[in-house]
């Protein structure tokens, strides 16, 4: 956050709610909570991408995603927070765990979890982070979000918005989900020739269970 | 609340996910990192939506709607992605991205030891990978 | 039908026959023989009709221009005078005989259809040359004959001798044809036309600026086509082709085309004394040299080939003496008896299973096996040796008379030096001709040793043709020498006493000396037979001949002669025999002068191309190759590497864009 002090001349346009009175050194309670939860989330995310135990990575991902849900709540986006918990923590992570198991990922430490690319990856990631943080902070260091007043992301508001203004993309999205469903089933089937030769054999778990997982 | 807090958190999460995508060897871990990146974007969307809706500049709640869409797409993506990973695992016996190098130059030109910098393959040369792939 | 229509049909019929033969050769083999023989026969009949109608009177001229062709017009023109009419009859007769003979000679040959079609095509081209009144059209026929000769000499292309011979024949004649073409173009430019009549008109009016140059250029083509020194070397080697082809192309017709061409344009040559002297020297060297070489050959067909060269020398000699009547007279009789000699030789080769005179001289009773060939060949050899009253005597006498007239200055048409040269060389050659004719006869028919193998009777088609040709060989000269001057220029062709006595005398001397030498050496022939015998004597004549030619070199170490101590030619020639056997080393000289420099040049070009030019090309390719190798190393196949590079680039670009936007 120290980069915020650097004087930049980013052409970010006027900042309508520039509140000079809100300094970074006098945080509100919400801000303190946000930062703390953010630190936890970030830490969990870092552990997720660095741990050598694959199953632990999935579990730390749960922590990171949960932390994000809390952040959504702090930002008064209730509906999205619950969707986050339901879909990500509930469904996606379970899927990922199934995937780990079906690909027979080793339980315990695996020494080669990171590829030889990690130093290049670290360089790229740090450089990207530095430049993005610099730009973002430079652009928005004086922008203030007024969290008081009516809740911005309540179910009612989101629902009204979604089914009044966004109903067409919403329906299109349902088609996309259907296509993804069909695609996943097709991908996880064995080829027909395979099946013909395998009729005598008992079906292997990773061969037939995937339809159920989906 | 300062907009900088969620924005910076979003940036850091994104870059963490980026590192994971680039550095992880297991395909499923790569998918997890992708999820992290998507969530970082979601956080960004939500934060800006809240800011803009409070500033009465924009009343469509496009940020939150897009977040929902992103979540739905992420769910679809993880489903397809896992199906692909499982198909690869079934065909090749591995979900190790380092070993899926069918587009590499042939072994007659580049020995297994002088691959590009930072991607050294332990032990298994391309020939072994091919044999494994066709097994 | 008018004479013109008949004359047009003469070349067209064999051409159609050739096309039909090529098309139907595979699908309808039964039609091939009629298609080969009948059009040629019809052409012969038409040629006889044309000759009868023309009758030695005014030349028939017909001309049509298909399309304008620029400065000098090329016209389809006929020019039929007495020469053309009679030469066409000769061509038709020999071609018909050869086609009939070939049906027997190549009766089992799988490539007979293409062979017969090529012979028909050749016949058509020869008719075109004979009748054409336009030099460009004549050149077309001239070159078609060349290519047909190439294909037919290479008929037995399985043997390396035939392949080499066909290439050599083609290249050597082309060597003459290039100056010939240049000469034709120069002539047409100066005369303003390709028409023979107009050119002769221009010659008569003296409007040619460079007659000597043009004549010498044309002589090069004539020397190549008619196998005159120094371009004669292809003809002996061309004997690797089938015997009927040798009879038709390399004895009776194509090689006579050069002589015929000079005869047609003789006034042009006569305007240049230098050209006439060159022609005379060429004829003299050719005559004597080829007769000496003929005396040393072992292959019966090569003897005849050198003999052909010598007789063509007589014809050019007559031209050099300024008497084209004598030249064409000798052309006609020679065409008949030399075709007969070749065809009879084909029968003998088939019967004996060998083409080697040395091997034949060790066979008893060969003449009883082939009585038809024996009698007809005897007649033809007597004609060749110019013994009266055979036809060769009269035509050769007419040549000698013409030379004598030129030498003594009775005619103003030729320089006296040319006359003397031709006369002396002609007498020497008469001696030598009789000698090698006697040698051939003795070795082939008077052999001693084992009984000649019995390969059954010869086909009727082959024997009948021999008798048909024996008639003109026997009687043409005596019957025609009074009539021919009406057809030709009107010069008298009657033999004079001096030359008759001289010519016949030296011929008898040559024959008797050879007989004596043979009696002397024949005791040495008791040794076992030599090799060069065909492996399949029961096959058809063509197969026997191909095998005999192919086995000559392995058996004797050379394609031309054999180490035979009983050969009278060896005794007669003495130390000269060694050189005469290889054609006086002319091939070796050509190898040194032309072949080796060309090969060295080719090697130099190859070196420059491979080592110098290619080095630059390879050098130009090296840098991109190195760069490509470097770029290729980035293709690790690892997706993460690619994405890392992509994102790193994105970051750099984004930072750069931001810095530029902020003006930093």
C-alpha cells in the first residue's frame, strides 16, 4: 500500500466521490475487517498454489473461497456471497477433490508438485502484481465506497436486475450450461471401439462414475 | 471503504492464481489456480459494482450480474476441464502437464536434456513419453 | 487424277500407314503387316505412274502457300523432274522390298508394329525429300529421316552397341545438320525464296553474294547425311540396327539423300570452284579410305557399310566432276544392288548364326544352306565390283567418264583438278572394291571346316525379295544407260573404251590378287572355329542378328575386326590392316578432339555448380537455419512455458503502454 504515496499522473478521469477526509491511516471498522479477512484469503490462496500436498491444496482453496464470500458480505453483496458458498465451496471444490482422486493423485507430499517453470512463473507473477498494484492504487487511491444506505447486493435487488435487464444473457447462459453438461458427458465416455473391447470387463470406477460426478 | 482495498486484494489474488497456473505441474492444481483467478475478477466486479451503484452512476447492477454469469461459466469450465483432464489421464496415464509435449520438436533435433530453460524434464525423455502415451 | 495429286499421295500414303500402324499396333496385330506393306506398295505404284507421266520431260511444278511465314515464304511445293521421278521409284521399290522382307525377318519380334510404322514414316519422309520443291519442306523430311534412323538403329536397344550406335548416328548427323540449316537460311536470304526453282534462277542470274560459304555449309550437312569423310563414322556403327533397316536407310535411300540434294542444287555448287574441289577431295578420301577399311572388317555388315560409304564417294565424285546424271545413275543402281547385298547378308547371318566372316570361313557348305542368297549375292557382288555386264559396271563407268571429261577439260562445269582427283581415286577404289567383294564372297561361301548348322529354310518373303532385287542389279545398268540421258541433263552415260578397260582391268586385278591371297592363307584356317555365334540359332532372323552383334565384341575384343590369320585382307593390307580395321583411328581422333574437351568442360561446369555456386547457396541458407534452430528450441511442447512467455510479454507491453500514456 505504500505505493499509494507515489505521485502518479494516471489519466484515470475524475473521481466523483473523492473523499479526501477518509485517510488510509484512520480506517473504519469495516475496513479493518476487510483487510484482516483479505490477509487470510490471500494467505490461503498462496498456500493453495504452493503446497506440496495436493489434497491440502483443495482444502486451502476452500478457505480462500470462503474468505472471498466473507469479503462479498462486507461489500454488502449478500446474494453473491451465498452463491459463492453454494457453488464454489459446495460444488466446485468437491468436483476438484473427485478429480484428484480419480486421477490417483498421491496422498501426502509429492515432491514434484511444482514444475521446473516455477521461477519463470514467479517472475511473471510478481511483475504482473507489481505493475497492476501500482496502476490500481495510483488510479483509485482516493476513491471511496459509501457502504451505508440500502444494500447494494440483496437478493431482491439482484433478482430484479437479473430478470429485468439481464434476462436474455441469463437464458443464453442456461444453454451454455447445457452444452457444457453434454460436452462433459461426451468427453468422459469411453470411445465406442474401446467399449466394444471392454464389454467383458467390469467397469472401472474412473470410467463410469464421471456421469454421476457431473 | 476505500476502493483500493478490494482492488489490491483482487490484484494479489489474481497474481497468486497466475503463479499457480504457470508453476503447478498437476492439471487439477492448475484448474484450482484458474478458479482463484476467476474469483479475483469476481471480487473486482463486485467492488466496482457496489461503488458505482452507490454513486448512482449505474443502476443496472451489471457487475453483480456479470459475477453471477462468471460463476456459472466457471462451474461449466471446471466440469469440462475436469472431463478433459480425466480423459487425458485415462489415455496417457498421467495428468502431468510437463509430460504432455506432443507439440515439441522431435528428439532428433533437441535432446531431452536441452529443452527450453526452466522446463527441465526429470528422467523421462520424449521417447519414453511417446511410448507411455501409446501404451 | 493429275500428276500433282498422284505425287502428293506418294508421301502421304506411307505416312497414314505409319500413323495407323502405331495406333492399331497393340489393339489389332493382324492389321500391322498389311498396313506396313500395302501403303508402301501403293506409293511405289503411284511413283511409277508419276514417273511415267513425267516421262523425263518438263519438270512438274506445283506450289501452294498455306500461310504467310514472314520475310522468306515457306511454300508446299512439288518439283518433279527426271531425277525426282526416278529416285522416287527407287525409294518405293526398295522400301516395298524391305517391308516385305521385314515381315519374315522380324516375324517373332514383339516390337514389329512400331518398327514397321517407323519404316513407313521414314519412307514417307524420303518421298517428301525427293519430291519437295521447297528447301524448308525438304528439311522437314530430312530431319524426320534422321530421327527415324535414330530409332531404327536403336531397335535392339537391349544391346549396348545398338544404344551407342543410335546416339552416335544421331549426334554426328546433327553435327552436319546445324551448318546445313545455317546454309539453307543464308541461301534463302540471298535468293529470296526457299523454292528450288527460284534459287536455281537466282544462281543462273548470279545474284548470290556468298556462293562458296553457302556451298560449304550445305556440304557439311550432305557429308553428315551421306556419310562422307569426315562425318562418315556413324555409318559403320549404325550396322547395329536390323539388317532391313541397314538396307533401306543406310544403303539405298537416306544416305543417298545428301547426294540427291547436291544433285538438285548442283548449279549452286558449280558457281564455287572451291566447293567443287572440296567435294572432289572429300569424295576421293572417302572412296579410298572406306575401301581400305572395308577390306579389314570382320562383320559382314560393316564390310557392306564401308562399301556403301565408298560408293557414295563415287556419287559425290561424279557431282564434283559436274555430272549429276552419272551421280544419280550410280545412285539408282547402287540402291538396287546394295539393298540386295544387305538383305542377302541378313539371310546369311540368320543361316550361319553369326555375322563374323572369320566364323563363316570355318563353316563348310553355307552356300548350300542358302542357295537363293548365294546366287543373288554373287550377282550383287559382281555389280559392286563393276564387272560387265552387271549394272554397277555401267553406272561406275559413267562416273569415271564424267571424271575423265572433267580432268581433260572437256566440260567447263568442273575444275580439272577435281576431275583428276576423282578419276585416280575412282580407279584405285575400283581395285579395292573388287578386292573386298572377292574377299567377302570367298570367306562367306568358300569356308572350310565343320558343316554349317542347319536352321531350316529361310522364309519365302525374304528369298523372293532377293530375286526381285537381283533383276535390277543384273540388268538395270545395261538397259538404262541409253534411256537415262533423256530423263537427266542429256549428258551421255555410255562407257568409253578407255575407262572400261581401265576400270574392268583393275577390278579383275583386285579380284585375282585377293583370290591368290586367299589360297595362300586358307591353309591357316584349319584351326577350330572362333566365337561370335548367336545363342538362339532357331529364333527369328532379327534375334539371331542382335545376339551375333552383341557377342562379337566379347568373342574378338572388338566390334569391327577379328584376329583371324586366314583373312586374305590381313595379308593384302599388311601393316595397314591394323589401322584400317578401326577406320583409321578417326573415332579416336574425334574422342581426343571433341569428346574429351566436352567432357572436361562438363566436369568443370559440374565443379563450378556443385562447389562454387552451391557454396553461396548453402551459405545463404546457413544463417536462417541457425536462427531456425534457435527458434525451434523454444518449442518445448510445455504449455506453461508458452503461457509464461505470453504473459511476460503482456506485462511488458502493458507497462510500456502505461508509461507512454502517462508521458513518462
